[in-house]
């Protein structure tokens, strides 16, 4: 089998998570500068088989798109053009950052490390992916 890769897209940084080859476990992979995201993904897909991208879909509480959706939409076009053979699905990502932060507290991660926004983004991507796997 191949992996599923999740993306928590942000203007500055993007968190990435992947499954194992059996698609049972979601694990944080890394956080990359968004400006380098496509080149990172190209390099990653040279060595790993990815069958699906799961991209976070930020929404307001009333279910309307968040203000970052236009940036994500632009990225999705580039992603689709770069990897036309890999399907893309969207997953609601409401509260993932808050849940990620709470998870860090519960895991006993120090206050200094909790201020690392890159780690929050990576954990958020993992939560998006785990949510997808749970619904699958």
C-alpha cells in the first residue's frame, strides 16, 4: 500500500503528517516554510508512494470559509497541477490548533516548546489526518 499525506496549510508555515503504509496510524512528519512546500513535496514523493492528499479546510463557526481559504484554494490548484495523479480531499480543521496545544500540555511538553508554532502546525496536520482516518 501507500501513504496518505495531510497538509495543514498556513501562510508562513505548513504542517505535514503521513500515515504508515497500511494507513492505520497518523504521524507528524515535519513543518516547512510554505514558500518551499511544493519543492518539499516533490522531493518527498520521489521516495514515498502517496495515494492521497488530505488538506485542512478552515471554517468559521457558522460553517462559512475562513479568511485563509483563498490562499489554500490557490495552493490546491498548484498541488493538483504538480501531482495530477494524486487525489485531494478536504477535512474540516476547526479547533485543530487548540486541540494540538492542549495535547502538548497533556503530554507534558514544556511551556517553551509549546511556543514552537511549527510543532503546533505539525500536530494539527496529524489531527487532520487522524480525523480523516477515523471517518474512512
